[in-house]
C-alpha cells in the first residue's frame, strides 16, 4: 500500500526529533509523533511501512496519517504541539485556589472552632474572590493542595 502523504525531513528537523526522543522529558504523545515522523521519513534508508510502524509503536493508522498531514500542513513545530482543546475554560483558576487555601488556613470566624467547607465557600464569595462556589468545589480545591487545615 503506497503512502499518500510523503514526509521528507531536513537534517535539522531530524536532529530536533532525535533530541526530543533522547531527552525523555517530552510528553509521551510528542515522543510518539517524533518517532512516527522519523520512521516515515522518505529521506531515510530505514523507512518503515505503516504496518511496521503500527507494530513497533503500538499506535493506530489514523494517528500516523494525522501526524504526517499535520507535519505537511504546519511544519515541525505545529505538528508536535497540540491544538487548543474545545470547551469552557475553568472558572476556578490557580489564583482562586490559592485564595481559598489562604481562607482555610486562617483563623475561623468568631464563635467557630474551625472552618467547614460551606463557611469557606461563603467567605470566598463575601470577599469577592469568586461570584459563586459550592462546598464540593471548595473540597476539590483544598484536596489538590498539599496543605491540611486540620490538626
């Protein structure tokens, strides 16, 4: 089966891809894309067929095709980066999480022995940190931090 999208890497591109794989610091999906491009390089004597790449990298044919097409359309930097994902942006950012953690670590309101999740949520809204937040969202924020407001 002939390859419809032929990839021809320059020596510079090839060295960048090999550096990504050698470093081991890149995300696995970026390393897989780099390996796909290196193995499908038309300028290389070690070029593999799609079936060989699927067996070697344990990936799908569609992943190989998408990677090739992305390289041909956007070049190497555009091919390796993921496009922005659809969906709503998170409403509780890192700054808001930090403010909630500050509230949880502060002294509780007068007449209270300690903070409860609903009190933290109410305090965050009262201070104008966020327009509305549930006690479950407060729990998730505090769960992510390494601090423990309890003794």
